[in-house]
C-alpha cells in the first residue's frame, strides 16, 4: 500500500483526536480539509468542463494511461490500445501550446515560481487517469528530446487549454501549431492575465 503525505497527515490527525479529546473538533476539521483538497481540484476541473474545446477536424485520439508526471506540462504514458506510428508503448509526452514553470530538478534544484503548483495540479488531475492523446496537424509529432508533442484530453476537457486558462502555464507559440487552437489558447492566456490567475499574480 502506497502512502502519500496527505494520507499520513490524515492518520496522524485522527490519532491525535483520539488521544486528546479536547482538541477533537479542531483536529477533525483539519483532517477534513486535508482529505477534501483533491476533491476541490477535481471540482475545479469539472467546473470548466462546459468550455469550448473543439477537436481538430479528422484528428485521431489515442487512449493512454498516465503513469508518471514530470512537471506541469510533461507526463509519462502507456498506450492502452493502438500505438501511433513511430511511437513506443511507453512514451514521454510534452503538451502542445503551453509552457509551465520548470521544476529544475536536474539544474539548480530550485523550482521556478508556480512550478510546484503546476506540477501538483497536473499530478492530481492526470496521474493514473485514462486520457486521450491527440497529435497536432501542423507541428511535429516529436520534439528534439524525443518526447511526443500532444494535446491531452481528459474526458471532454482539453487539458492544455485548462493549464493556460487557470494560470498554471503560459501560452507557448514559439513553434506554430493548429491556427484555431493558437487563437483559442491566446484568448485563454489574455483572460488568465486579466484575472491575475496563477503565474500572472
């Protein structure tokens, strides 16, 4: 059984509540707050499920399981059905059109501003989830690091766009991609900036 920090904290809080009955109310409130954090994140994602997320015409979606999260805009997946031509069953995927702050694990070791939040958001929403990968009709299939360049679909939500809308990443137009998506992502970026969300604080 894999225990994460939140599970351990919840157990500690519960034990303290038993040992110190006078603190029971305060401690149990804290436990409820810890356990509800993931639910709040999922609700945030589902609350923007009614947005406009059109699929690229004639594009194909490839089902995959997210097995690891490197940072806010990079994940590891295992294809669960058809493996796209030129790809491996287990692949590293970089999100098209968005750039989240770097964790800098292999360089300075000091995360950029809002890198932890972006990584945590992607971890909570995508890790161990079944998603669909969509390739762009303009950009290359892979980048110079041999990562797949994809759009990430979680149910009916285009996750790349969500990261920009919620301020976890910036609109990344250094390399051209589908023109309609570029317009949509640019608009999402302007909204995030005007509302001072996340990295735009």
